[in-house]
């Protein structure tokens, strides 16, 4: 189990895994009163959470599927990346993609956070890349099935 330092200045519990097999932990809106998010409006929502990730790890901030599907509320820069050297408050960029205003209430679960290990690359300049069956084919080039 990876140990990550956390400072929680919100009134809500630390993020936690809802089930044994959950990959993400919900983040909550740390706001003093409800906020109305109008259709197509973007808001930056504080969580009151500060973390210290070990070098070689990142936290990805992703939409909550239920909130996105049922209400049209999603993370606009999905996934947002929190780097290991960031020490500020985790805040979530939300957008309302529905046609209806959305009332965001204090403590509402607004996004999920997944902590992942990542690799750093060292570029190797070459003149030619290896050949593959796909080649330079882009979106849709592998078919519909």
C-alpha cells in the first residue's frame, strides 16, 4: 500500500475507496453554500484537500460517471493531473454540459481521484521509426469492431 501525506482543511472526511476494488476516491466540494452552475458554465471548485505524492506518482482527477451521465457535470480538463511536486489545494474544474442549471451543494462528490505510478522518458532521436501493420493510421483506422 502506497503511503501519501494529506492535509484535509475541509469539513468532510479524507477521500476513501468506496469498495475493495475501487480505483478512484471521491473528492467533495468544500464550499460554504450551494453554487448554481449554469449550462456551459465552468467553475473551479475547491476541495480543501492538499497532498504530497511521492516522486514517480501522479493523481488524476476524473469525472464521476453518475454525475456526468445524470446531470451533465464533468471535469473539463479530464483527466486533470496533479504532479508530485504540487502542494496547493486540489481544485476541480467542472463544466455543466446539460441544458439545465445545476445546484452544487457543500460536500457533494464532484470528481474522483486515481493515484498512478508513471514513467519518465528519455528521448532517443532516430531518423526512422519501426514499421507496424497500422502505420500512421489515426482515429477509426482499425475499424469499427
